[in-house]
């Protein structure tokens, strides 16, 4: 029998289509293959083809020279800009304002052919440190309300360049979906005096069926009301509302966890395209008892069709319990 | 300068990337080409390959025989079923219930090679009558809270069979995105004592820059805070909260409008994949002064990437004013 499941944070119902449960081999999907060969503005030696770097971790060389292992640059075609003012305007029933914000690109490696899953643990950790360093810097601009750190891997996940990179967008407003999550978590806290995510961590460890991986600092699960087949959440065991407060030991552990998770996905789903997003509290807010930062990751196996777009309602053909089992059994942990 | 725009109904902000405005030719996209040739369970003569029909409009023949011009069948692989009870259960922080509902397919034409845009006006009208007839029947089951009528056209829009069809899903819950729209419209009504959609119709007719088409009964616009390039809304000029209350004259006009809109899209964007969804009030509710049914339609030109998925925040590279101009100038009206 197909089943409705309710996400305990947002209240979103999803349909888990248990009757036609799909196994990893049932999905026809893009296999992400790095072709290389063409001209790449992200490769070492082409530093002058990008805007000047904002941050780099390097072993040699000066700014905008080769020798870096990670490089952060403004997006060459930014959707938002730091300069200017909002110039908020009404126009009858409508409201508009200038596109103030920031849009940065984290080039994760000088090696054009390496994916994030291929990088050594220390290099994966550097990506998270770069997110953190940029967040700490960008939040000084008090206009920036939300910092969205995410990665699109593979063309079908929205990556327009194949050289491995992540993105950071600074927004002067808090997005609706983020607000919804914050409000859901707040309502639960008001009712129970406990963090909903802390409760999820406890319950998932007890149940076990949706657990992919456990370490001293993180729990990886396929969430109960997963929207997408093989959707994964990486939850810190210790309560923190803000990602940028992560301490060095947890950051190192996170890199290990992310690397293992990506390698499991590559093995089980044959190098799928994927997106991940760091869900974290708004940067200008004080630490929150009710919100708990985490990472949501989903391979791109299904198309988002009219139904999902019109309703925010998802049909997931693979129960998270089965997805978790495939990923657990893939090893590499 | 890129611009933030706020949708007046839902409060959703979008970024309109005015600086790198994309013209129709700038998108690389699926051109929907009907290949035909293979075996098709929706073609006349194959009626026994589908579940028995629920409704058919026919010129000859008996039930489940050729001679129909439109046929409604239960989805062979339904995500929801009418039989059974909810059996609502809690499991710690989680909630689940059985997948009660309905999932029907409207086969729009016996002609495998015709798209909805190719059909005669009367056949397009029949599709809307079929939606209406099925809604009126399904709402008798008081468990069904929301009826979602939609169409996925083309593989990249989620259509799994190429023979032209639409879908109807009956849900025992009101989806989050629908609730959000209803609540936004209610808030506006409480504040202004007017329907937000009626105000949008008035303002768009006055402004003119986002208008694609005007008829006696409908207004077609590219909405101010469009999420997608060439997104279109078809708004009835007269206030009605429920699509199923549409009278015969308006229904005939709607068919004419939809056919022209689809032909404009086919001309300007070279037969793009698209989705449309009928946004209508929950079926068990009385007529509402604050909500106004309408159709939202979007061609599939951009990929939904991590940013959009994580935030409900959209970046639209084509200002709606430019999209509307291209569509206005395409003629066929």
C-alpha cells in the first residue's frame, strides 16, 4: 500500500510508493563523467579568466597565480551584487528591490578531473572551511540575512561547468522554505521544549532502519519523509543552530563523513548527479535552541514534474528504509 | 541591475536576472518531437491494455472499445488508491497514513501523433470538461480534500508516455504550496477586502507590459514574480474560487485561449516541454471571496538546481515583460 508520510519539521506530506519500490538499477539517469579536454576557466594557469580571488588556500604562488589547492572567486555572472542600495519600491500590488547580495564560487580542487568524492579527506575538509570562512566574512555585512552554501554536481543537477565547484549565495531576505523549516522547528520546541532535530537523531539511532552511517559527531540517515529516492540528511549529533560554529574536530569528521557518503552514492547509483545544501540558521540571529544545522543531499534520479511543482508534494518511489539499506551495505565506511 | 521581486500572493521572492536577460534562442532545451512507431497502450484498439475506463467522450463504440475522442482511465500504476482507510499512525516524532486517494489519466486524443496544441478547439475544450466532470464526481468522496489537475508535456517535464495525456490526482490532504497560496490570498483579503487575483487582473490590464492575451473571459500574463522564463498565468476575469464552477461559455473561451497559448509557445520556443497546473480551491470548501482559480503554465527551459530546491527561491533569467513581448508578437491570437 502506498503511504503518506509527514515531515515532522515542515509538515510536508510525501507519498512513498511502496508498491513499485525502485531499486538503484531501476533509475535511468545521467552518469557524471568528467570529459575534460576543453578550455576551463577554473583550471590553474587560467586565473586571469576569472574575477580576482576572494580567498585561496595555497601551497605556493601569490594571489591569482597557480599553486592553490582551493580558490574562492565572485561568480563571473553574479545574480546578486554587493554594491548599491535596496531602493525598495512598490508598484500597485507588487514589491521589488535591487538585487543586493553576493554570489561566490568555491573551486574545490586544481585538478579538473577530480570530483569531490575523489579528493583526499583534507581537501574535502577545506571546502567546508572555505564555506565557514566566507560565511564569517559575509555576515559582517548586516544586510545579509541568509547565506546559502550548496553544490550542484553534474549537468542534470544544474552544474554549468564540470570542474568541481560549490557555491555560496548571500541573500538580504530569508527564503520561504527556510522560514518554513525554522517555524516548524520553533513550533515543536514550544510544544515539547526539545529540538526536533535532536529528537530525530535519538529516534533514528534507536530505530536503525534509516541509518546509513554513524560517527562520533554525525548521523547520516535517509529521512522518514524523503522527497527523493536516496535523499540523505547529515545531522550533527551535538546541537548547534549555525554551521559556522562547527569546531575543528567536528569539521574533520564532517569531511570524512561527506567523502564516505559520496563514495557510497557513486558505488550504489553509478556516479549520479546530485545537489547538497547546508541548512543553517540565519546568520544575523543569535544561537537558537530550536534549530539544528544539517546538510540535505539528494541524487538526481527522478524528474521534478508538474505535480511536485504545483503542490510542493513529492512522490518518492524508493522507501528510505530500502535506500538506507543499499547505502549501508555498500561499505566504504 | 538584477532585481528581487515578491509574489504578492505567496510572498515568495524571486531574482529576475535582468543583466543577462535570455532570449528564446538562448535556451538549450528538449524539443518535444512525437516519435510514434512503438507500441502505445493509449492508442485506440489497445483499450484492454489499460484499466477499464471511468469516463469517455465517444462518437461510436461501447465502453473500452475504439470510437472515443477522449478517455479517462485509472493510472495503471497509481500512487494512491480509493479503497481502504487511512489507518493514521504515529511513530515517535513521525506520522503516516495509508495512500488513500485517486490517480487518473485523461487520454486527450485517439491520435498518437497530435499534441494538445494540435487538437481542434472543441477537443481542447473536452479536456477541460473531463477535468470538471471527474472533479465533480471525485469530490463526492468527502475524504478527498484537494483535486490536482495537471499536464506534463515532454519527457523533460516528466511525461513518461508520449501519447498526449493529462492527469488528475485526488488527495486527502491539502498540499503545503496550495495552503500557502490560500493563506496569502486570505491575508490580502483581510487587509483590503478585495481578491488579490482580481487586483492583479486589473493592474495587469492597466500596465499592459506583461499581458500576452486578453479575451472576454480570460487574461493571460507573464506574472510579475515569474519563477521560470516564459512562465504564464491564465486568469479568469470573473471571480470564481473553484474551477469546476466554470460555465460553458467560459469553458469554450478557455479552450481557445489554451490552444493559442500553446501554439505561441511552440512557435517562440520551438515546441518546448511544459507543465500546467490548475490552481483551484479545495473541493470540500464553499465558494471563497478571497481565492480565484487560475492556470499556471511553465515551459521547461531551465534546470531546477540546488539553490531552488533548498530555498524555494528562483532565479529567472528572462524578465516577464520581455517574455510577454515575445509571446504577444508571435501572433496566432
